[in-house]
C-alpha cells in the first residue's frame, strides 16, 4: 500500500497536464484519476480510484478493450484509440451538452518496483480540432464541387464555343463581323465562297471597298449609320458585287452587338446569295401570272358578251401584262373576206391619225401586221423603220411586236403591240405573247362555231315552233270536220229511214271517223312527248283500275270479234306513274291485241310470275313476223299492218307506248312468234312509297310507323324541322307527316318551307295534331296541307288517308 | 519505385541477397510473425466488425543496404505508413506500409466516409494509425513475448514518404537486417483488398536468430 501511495503521489504530476489521464493496473483498478478528468466527467477521484474502471465505464469490460489493453500490462507496445473509432472513451459532456471527442493513447508504465506494468491512458480533447476538420472538409468539398461545376461550365462553354466555331466555319451562310466603322473583322469560308475574297483579303477592309457597288455606296453608308444608331437587328436584301465583278443579290441579317453599357461595339452579319432564289421566285411568279392571264382570257370566252367586247377585253388584258414592257397602245386585227384583208376590231391608245389610216380594210402586204400575217411569224422592230408602211409626221418613236393569231388551219388575225423605241427583243416575252395569240385563236374559233350553232338553233327552234303551231292548227282544223261528220252520221243513224245497207255504211263511216280522230290524237301525243311538252304527272296508281278502264274502251269491239278480254292484275297492285299515259299504253296494247286476234282468241293482262313491277299484255293472236320485230317501236318507215278483220291503223301506237314507258324510266318489250300470239311487257321501275315522319317525340314516330308497316312502305324520320330539310337533300318522300308543335321550327313553318321547295311543292303533307279543329288547322290549310289526323292515329282513318296518296 | 514493382521485385528476389536462413529458422520466423498477425487480425475483426483476413505468404530477411539497393528507383512513390521505434535487446523500427489508395479506402470504409478521399487530415491519420498500430503491435508484441525481455516503444506515427527515405532518415546502419513481410489484407464486408508490407529492421543479427532459435526450442 505504501508503494501504491507513493505511486499515486508520483502520478499527481499528471494533475497539471491539460489532458485527461487515468492509470489502471492489470486488474483494471483505477490507480489514478487526474484533475482534468474530474472536471470533464464530474466524477471525483475519490469515487473512482481504487475501483474497477468498468464500474463507471462498463465498455471497458468488452473484449475489444480488454484484449487490446492486455499487452500493455506486459510492457507491450503503446496503443492508439483514434477519435474516429472511439469518440468518447470516457464520456465527458461539455457546457453545451455535447460530449468531448477524444483521441487516446495507452502506454505501459512500470510500477515503482518495476515488477508490474500499469496502463496509462492519455485522453486528448480533440473536439475543436475535429470540428475544424469537419468544417474544413465541408468547405473543401463545397469548393471542390464549385470548382468541378465551374470546370463543367467552362468545359461546356468551351465545347459550345468549339461547336459554334465549327458551325461558323461550316455553315453555308456567310458570317461576317464588322467594327463600328464598317470594317471587316471576321470573315468565314462561306463569305469567301459568296464574294470571292479570302479572309486575309477581306479582314481590315471597309465593306464599300470590296462588296458594295459604287452606285450603292452612299446608300449603304446611310443604312449602316441607321443600324448603329437604332441598335436593332435588320433583315434586308441588297445588291453586292463579287471580287470578279459580278453583281449578285444578297439577303443580310445584321445584328448590332451591344455591351453591358448599351454601346454598340460591333455588328454580326449573316448573309446568303439569293440571286438564284430570287430569279426562281420571279420565274414562279411570272409563271403564275401567265397562268392567270391565260385563264382570264379563257374565262372571257365563256362570258355572254359580244365578239367586239371580247376582243376589247382581251386587248386590255394583254396591255396590262406587268412583266412585258408594253406601252398602253395596241390593236387586234382579224382576217376577213375569206382571208384577204385585215380589219381592226379592237384598239387602245392609238392616235386619231393612225386610226384614220388603219380603219379601212388593210390588204395583207401592208405594214408590219401584214408581214406577220403573210409570214405567219411574229415580227419585231425596235423603231419606226421603213418596214412601217403606214407612217405620218406626228408619229412618235416606238417599237413593235406583231403577233399572228393562228389556229391549226389558218391565220385568223394579228395582235399589234407597242413598246418604247430601242426596246430589246425578248424571246421569253415573244413566247408568252404567241401563247396568248394561240389562246385567242382558240377563243375566236370557238366563237365562230358557237355563232354558227346559235344561228342553227334559232332556225331549228323557229322550225319547231312553226311545226307545233302547224300541228295544233291542222289537228284542230282536221278534228272539227271529223267531229261534224261523226255527228251527222249519228243523226242519220238515229233517223229511222235508213236501210240496212245504209246503216252498215254509216257504221263504216263512224269507224273511219274514230280512226281518224285516234290518228290525230296519236300524232298530237307523239308530238307532245317527243317535243318534251307533255310532262308526266307521277303518282301512285292502281294499275288494275287503269287496265279495267282501257278494257272498257275496247270491250264492245272485242265482243264483236269474239275475243276474250280480261285483266288478272291484283286489285292492290301499285305503280308509280302518270295515270293518263299508262292508260294510253294499255289502250294501244289492247287495241293491237284486238286487231291481230281471231274469234276465240283471248287477251289477258297480268303480272308475270316472279316479277313485281312488270305488267304483261298477252294475246293468243296471229303473232308478229320476226322481220318486223326490230322496227316495231320505231316511228320512221311506219306502215300499219292490216288486222285480222282488215283493220287499219296509224302505226304510231306502239312507238308512242314505247316512248311513254321510257318517260317512266322503264321500258316496253315484246315476245312473239307467228301463230303463237304476242306478249308485250310493260317494265316499270320498282318504286317503294317513302313516308317521312317529322315529330320530336320518338314514341309517336314509332307508333305511326307501327300503324303503317303493313303497307309496304319505307320511312324517313326526322326529330325536327331542320333535320327534315336536311333529309330532303338525300331523298324525297312521297308523303310527309308533320307534327304541329316541335322545338325550333314549328310544323307550320316547316310546311311553308316545303311548299317553297320545288321538289316538295306538290308532295302530299298530312298534319298530325292533338287538335283537328278548323281554327287550329286554318293556317295549315292555307299553306296547302292535304289532310289532318289526330295523334291517336285511328287505324281506319289513317289507312284511308295514306291510301289516297300512295294507294 | 511504385508499389507494384516493389512487391514484385521483393517476391522475385526471395533467394537473392538474402541472409542465409535455414529452413527451420525461416519457418520459425514465419510462425512467429503469423502468431502476431493472427492476433492482430482478431483484434481488427472486433474493432471493424468485419471479417479481416491477414495472410502472410512471405517473410524474408535482407541487409538494409541490399534492400535499399534493390528497391532503388527513380520513380518511387509515396506510401502511407505507420511506424514505431523500439529499443532494448532488439532494437529497430517496425513499419507498416499501405499501398496507394488502400489507406484512404480503408479509412473511408471503416468511417463510412466518401471513398474518394482527397486528403488525409489528422482525424483520418489517427484512424489509420490505430489500424496500423494493431498490426504492428501484433508483430512486435509477438517478438517481445518470445524474447522475454522488455522493449521500449515509441508512440506509433504516421508518415507519407518513400520507404527508402524512411529507412535512410532513421539513421540506421546499412548492415541492419530488415525482415520484410508481405501480407495480404482483405475484408469482404468493407470490399478492401490489397498487399501490405511490414518491415522489421533489427540492429542485431544474433539477437534475431536467438529469438528464432528460442522459439524453435520451445515448440
């Protein structure tokens, strides 16, 4: 113990050191705890000395410390416990509450008697140093980052500059930099290519010395001054001159370069040679204008204007051509009198004296125009030379183009144009003027033909009109006597003093009168149909009713000849056509059948099996010779065949019937052979009645459709008036139902619209309403509504209404 | 001379300019060192919480003059070293050299710092010192135990310099012996691997072999 006390006294020297010191023996008993540690830890030496270090600091019990320290007690080499790995070996809080960061060394010190080794722990507070190092690291890292970023930016800038430099070197645009005195300071390879000067030749030179034409020098200086003063970029085209003296047109983008103080320090220019481009643009523009001019001239040919006005306007257009330097004087001459003289038809800007001299018909050998006609080539002169036959004192100096107007067959005229004296002959201009002349030739030829056609048409129309009048008068004048004759024959027949023979003669006479009347009517109908005077009045008709009417017309005649005449057409068989004309066809076909049947034969009207819109009129008569079949429906070379009872005829019935069927967009065909009867087929187009329903209530539309679906009709639906109008553009209905009240266009407004459209002016319209009173329906009635029905859609009423219009 | 060339040269010259060691002594020397290195590896495992593998494939002895001659080069690069001096029956310097980059990587790995450390400040130096200290203490401690005598040690210090400079500046005798131990250091968890060198310079040829012979006798 005494030795230990002495040791402790010896150790007390460590109380005066500015770092923590504690000493332990091999049993980890604290032999010494210095003052510094007392202050740091708040653990008094009396508390810890002579106790196991692990009692206060349990981590010393861990192997990591125990094993390492073990060597010290055998006088082994010193240990280091670095601050990074052992921050707080003896945790020591500071005033701010943080623990001190500690760097510790452990060395072996011998006991006083040198028999054992103690472990001396020297603990240095490296908190501040560590903090400074950490702060330094942060600053350094930040600096490194900034340097790296700056380097990146510099590298990027360098790359960008390199790229820009490459761009400047390789761009096809000339890149030129100038100082404020208009002197070149930079000149890229493209600029050399454009102007011919190498950079060494150009740099240091004023632009006016090298690339500005002398005549433009003053103007260029002015432009330059404005550029510097205004400090704004400009884009302009200007003439420049190359090293080898060529004048070119260049497009300049000039940008003043302005420093931070707002002063212009240089100008950067991008330039490209646009000479070819401009020429191409001018060419395109000219081509476009040429096309417009030619189109205008062609359009004049379609206008309803006189011949003289046409040539005047053509001349005006020619004189206003912007790209040919024509004066506003000229004339158009045309060839007349079978190609022997020229006559001036149109003129502009010619003096009175010249007009006087040229107003008479000019022979071909006169003057330049005559030469152009004679040679059939454009004549050019640049002055008033002796080629001008027509000259007078006051005549002003001028040049001429004289362009012949020639078609493929002949020369039709000449265009005489004036230019300024000394003008140069331009082949491009001549080419275009000759194209105009050729166009004018086409126009003039067409005019001739149109004039001839117009005159021919007038003659034909007059002839037709006279013919119609003649036919009308003649038929009227012919019919009256026949009616009188027939009337007198009736009277005579009615008297009782006629013999049997006389009665036969009267009967023959009456038959002859009927035949004559029929013939006249047929001629009239033929004339009307062929002349387009008779317009079919289409509606849905019951074919059987018409057939029965025709049968009645010939019933007596058929009975007298012993021929059976009947119709097997279904009563509901519906056609779309003109009732009168269909009747005419039935009459002609029945008449034909009766004429060529013998006693015991029959004539039947029916629908062939498998057909839905074909009516057959078939007889069992004598049939038709094959040789006569081809001309059966033709008007020309018509001679009527006598019937089985020697009946005559006009021979016009079948051709007329054929024309009627054609006017119905159908056809009339025949099947016959001698002794086997004849069947005529009336081929009608199959047209299904179409009903339009206009109602905003879909359920009402469905209800109406349901009521009508058994009538074999198609439907067009519209939810309002506008929609209905649009539907009419696609298809026209045969019958229209409209609701009175609808959003937007009312039913009344719709009806008014329908009556104003030609295609629906006569289309039957049924008004659907909840109120059928006269007051409510008055407006509709006035606008031509055909009928009314309530929304209950009574079946019988509905069926009756619809049947009236579409059977 | 750079690290790679040096390592290779030392490998190749194991039989050249080497003091005569019979096989027994050579094995014994290797065993002594392996014991110390093994202890050091165990301590490092605990400290770094990762499995450290320290394998000593070669131990050779040179005279200092010959060693310096063999490593002489115009392009010697600076190494990160931890060294300590010792005195007593066996005197000399124990020096541990880390290959370039490995020192920084090792410190960065154990401190979870950035791997591309730019500089070695005192905090990092202290950390490397501790690691080097553990390995050096293992080797020197192993020798001291076998000597059964006390040696006196200086505190471990960090230095960046060429090996030849370090040895020359120590003022040693050219006839001093240098035990050159090349060890392979690896730790999978920290992804660090490389060769380290420990030089053990002794002033007394007899003292060293006495230690080795004692060890042979004791086993």
